[in-house]
C-alpha cells in the first residue's frame, strides 16, 4: 500500500431523513439496516482499510458522537479520530482533516468519503479508487467519483462533463463543466436523457495541498479561521484551537464552497454498484431483493396482503408485522416510534418536521 494515501471518513451527520431509526443520540451511520451485522461506518472503515494503510484512515465526527466511533472502531488510533465541536457541513470538516494531514505528511493524497454508502462489487470499487488516487497524486486536480444515473432521482447531485458520458473510454477522466445540486424531477429527466451527466457520489480524491489551495482561494472565510494550524494541530492546544475556529465558522458544503467554483474539477467515471442511502426511498431503491409486488421486508415475520412497492422494517425482527392495503409506503417500527408514511422523500421530510413541535423532543 502507498504510505502517502489516506482516507478521511466523514461521520458527523445526524441523518434526520432516516428517522425514526436514526436519532440524535445514534445517527444513521452507526446503524445496521441491510442485515449484514455491520453498521454503515464499520462497512466504510473496512472497505477503505483494504485500499490505504489502516493507520492512514481518519474519521471525523462531532464531540458527542466520539464514543460511538470508539465503540464501533476500537482499533482506530485516538489521533485518527478528529472531533468537531459542532457540525458545520462538509467544507469545515474537510478543512480540519486537510490541515491535519498536511501537518503529518505534506505529500498526502486523500480520498474523502461519507460514512453511509452501500457499495457493491468491492473489487471494482478498490480498482477505481486506487486508479483515481494514483492519477490525482500526480496532478493538481480535484477529482469526484461519478456514477452513471439510472433514474431521474432528485435526491442526488448531478455533474455535467465535457464530451458527455460517451467519452468514457475505460478509465479515462473527464473535465467537469457544471455541478447541479438536487434538481427537481423534470430537470433530472433532462439531465438523464442528455447523456452528459453523472450522479455526484460525494466521494472525492485529491492531494492535500491541492484542496488546501482551492479552499483558501474560494473559502477564505472558513480557512482564515484555521490560521496558525501549523503549530496548533497535533499540540496540547489543538482542542482549544478547533473550538475557537468552529465557533465562528459558517455552515457550508465543499460542493457549494469549492467544487462549483474551481477550474480544477475532474470526474472519474466509477464502475461499481453504489447507493447513497440518505432517505428511506433511496434505501428502498438500493435493495434488489423485493417480493413479486415490489415490497421490501427486513423480517420473515411479515403478514402482507395487497401491499405494493413498500418498505416495511422493524427493529425487532422477531415481531410480527401485519400490513395490508399500502402502496408506495414506508413503515418503520422501533421500540418507541411507529412511522407510517408515503415513501416519497418530500412527504416524509414534511411529515417528520412535526418533531419540532413542543412535547416531541424526546423522540428526535
């Protein structure tokens, strides 16, 4: 393995659209939902530990979730767990990780990934990631792994490339023309039919010095807060330094802050099965094993009649679920919450916004 290759796993999200299984105290990345016995985070850590040296895997999360990371990844070195005092989206997270790696190894090439993806074809995944890292290690580029879209899904970001998808010949990288974050369905249909767009996987590959330069160019309001990082990071005052930086830091994603502005954006066309399971609908779409009516169950104890294209999940797999007459619904049963709602992501989001009402705080 290349000692200059690193992985940064972003594991600080709260997964609100995966409620009621995902809660403030135990968000989605710490859950196991696909009957493998492993959480999303555990899968992600194991996956990347086969690509980069295990000591080069960094996890970034928030202070309040640090204990969960240590519980699920007991082999993770303490210095490889970066704790954010507050969630500020992906740009500050990546800034913290980038300055940390530059302090340790100025020649670092890093892959940055969310902790909540479902990946198939692990062999192809490893090949694509290593090829993208090898390419990026020798170039001043910001690389995104792009996935060929299979449906006009409004829950994903879209990346337009020069020459269209037909220019993908084997492992050829492509110049990025535009980023569009979560278009509506009609625009997504146009993107899909044009043949010029990929889904944005949210997996990035770049040299640490390359992303540092572009962040300092396009996000000075974030990076100026890390001034003095050379002496602070890795020292006894690191916690105080990071607390101050995050206290004044804006909330912004790396996509909006840098990738939509930089002239150094490239796309690597990936060839493995991938799903970003940010919502119940996306989880449903990622599961191939459905019954003849298109339903997904996570238990053998389901009495189902006249249901179609619905997702029915219980945390207690020994509990009988008796459901009838639902089409395009999600039914999620936990110890203290039962969610029954149309599977459409917007309907779910609008519905669970009621948790902000007085009296429901304990269920968040």
